[in-house]
C-alpha cells in the first residue's frame, strides 16, 4: 500500500510526457516500453491492473490458426511472429504446447484438409514449433483415451503456446517492469475527463479507494482503456474512425480431466474451436463467443450449459461434468475493432481480432483498439513509434524493453538455490520445484527471496493451505505489487481464486496470516470485503 500512496503523491506533483489510461495488456506494454526507453510516463487504471478483459483470456499466446479460414494470412503471419518472439523472450513463462484436435464425422472439412492447413500454419510461422501430425482415430484412442472416438473421422496435432502462469500475472509483470524503470503507476485511480490546455492534456483523476480528486498534466494522452476506449474518447471529445463491438467469452475451471499436458481441441456444436486447457491440477474449458452490447458481462445458465454439454459430448468421463464440478468461472468481453458502420451487417464471428492504433496528431492523443496477449510486444513498439512522431523525445529508442533477465542472472539464481537446497522446501502438492516457480514469477527479483529464506526458513512455508504461495512471496506482494484488495492477490497476482473454491479459501487456516502480511491493520476489513461479510 505504501507504493501506491507514494505513486499517487507523485502523480499530483509531476508533469509527464505521456499519461496512459488503462492498465490491461495494451496499457501495461505501452508503459513498459516507454519507461524503459527513457520517457516520463504515468499509468492509471480505475480498477486493478489487468482487472477486466486481460484477466479473462484462455491463457494462450497463439498464432491465430482459426483466422486462416477467413483468409487473414497477414494477421496469422504477424501473430505467429509475435508468438515466436514471446517464446524466445519469455522461455520460463510462455511455453510451446501441443494442441490435440478431434474432428467429428460430417464436419465441414475432412481431417486431411485440416492437417494440411496446420502444415501451412507451421510454414507461415517459420517452422518455429514442432511439426504437425495427422492423428487417425486409432491413435486418438491410444494417446488420449479420455476423448470419445465413436463419432470421429480423425484428428491432428500441432503446436502453439500458453502462459504458464495466469494472464493477469503476465500483464502485471509488464507493470512491474515499468515501475522498475521509472513509470509512476497506480491502480484504483479513475480518469474522469481530460481537456487540452495549451500544449498539454490536463486529466482529472480520482482515487477510487480514498475519494480524493486531483489533476495530472501530460504532453500526450494514450487511451488504452480496453473495452472502455470509446467511452473515454466520447468523454474527452475525441472522434475516431474505429470503434469496438463486444464478444463475450466464458471459461469454466473444473478438476483435471486428463493427465495429458496437451490442449484438447474440438469443434463445438456451432463449429467454432473449443478447448480443454491444462491448468495445473485443474482443466479450463471453453470458450463461448456471443455478441453483447456492453463491456459488463456475466456467466448465464445458458453459457454453462453450452460449455458443459459440448465437453461431455466429446469426452469419456466416469460421469458427466455438472455445475457442481465447476470450481471457478471466467467471463469477459473481447473488444473487437470495426471501422465506421462496419460490423453491423458483417457476420459477427468473422470479425477480425487484430488491433488498431489511431492517432489524433492535432490533440496529441492515441487510442488503442482491440489487442491480444499474443501481439503485446508489437503494441508496445507501435506506441513508442507514435509517441516519437508526436514530438516526444525517446532518449534510448533502441533499448530492448521486454524479455526475461539475462541467462547469467538466471544461472546465478539457480546456483544459489542449489547451494541452499531450495527445492527441498517445495510443498508436496506443488506442480513444479520451488526454484523454477520463483524464477518464472519474479525473475531477477527472486534472488531477494532466497535471502529471505536463508535468514528465516519459515519464509518458505506455504501460508494458504492448498496453494503454492510461500510467506516471503506474500511479503514481496505487499511491498512491491500494489495489492489493494484481497481479490487483487487471489485472482490476479496469483491464480488461487481460479483453482480453489471460494469456501476452501475462506476456511484455509493461513488465510488471516496472509491478510495480515498483505494489509496490516486492515486485514479483517479486506477479508470481510472479499467474502461479503462486512457490516
């Protein structure tokens, strides 16, 4: 909390080259890129970082194979190149994974044609991943016995990538990178309107938690508000060629349905791709793709039935999955970019998922429409280029702002971890050795955690029973990760709320200890706020 309070004070006292409104994937990479290259930048979000669309993805960083059917080969090429760069740049976080796809009899394409398409996809991606394979029905029965094969004509296997941690954590690491390089960022700070005064923007901000309002000045304003971009532009009197329409997607998290490390892929009853994605000892199933009129969406009974019916039809399970098996739900909207009146008559499912950056040079304002986790590095690069065109000096334009710490730093961390036998502290229920997890989540900052554990071995204790998160991680989150609510930690800095039932978390013996580390004297209030027991 001290970090947030300090940054809010700095927002009041400083003027900036760039103010970014929105702390989802677009805003976070823009801030990380600009700050690392020496630009004076501030970032605010009316909720938590990655607290809206960016926490509701499929956790996939993929090249967009489904866009081949709509002949969007340039988009597929760009996404494949972005995926490849993410895998190279974040080898601990973004990993190649196999997609095992089953095709029903009577589907619009024969498995051989689809398999040929995966080879084209592989070639478009420069052959960066493992080669695709055709999977006849017999091979599917042997390799994935959980898949029903009675109605299959065959299948195929190909590669894309996924985020080992949750999407919100991936986004926050860009925020953390920006903070480390001078960005002044604060969550729960709302932009309530911006106006031009001479050569500057003056944006009225409000501390959502504390209630105080104050102005902040910037040369350039970047609207990265995700599905709220149009609303922010309208409030600020900015007209744009592009706008958003919204697609609602949901996922259900259920107990692990197979020990396979592959994504099981099907074509749902409506013909779209449908996934069962590994998530540790859980499986994430979905998604839907329904047009909605508002960014605010909820999971309906019809949504649950669609997902459960589709997965039950396609799997050999001891008993069908029901709502009782659902551990948690994800629901968000994808802001899809359209231009002018387009999108009203276009087949909704055929709308492109590409992003668009629109610049109003006269007012020094930039709007980012759409966006995908896969394409995030490109967005950061584009914003740097556009900010420079608007006259802001980029002191270090060639600095590489993304990627993990150098191999030498990783090797030193792993060396220290071996010397202190860190992996002996790994909890029995953990999905990987402690050294691997700490490096993946914290990079160079993980070296400080080793020092904490050397000083006091209790710092390696799992505090919230059933999770992998140890005491010193909570201390780090309290100090460096701007955790304001319990949901910030359970849902976004970690994925505890995704993989554990709410009541299980509530009853965990270590929960109040965790709250005291995170919130100090406000521990009980934040606990009651999350579980709805205050007052």
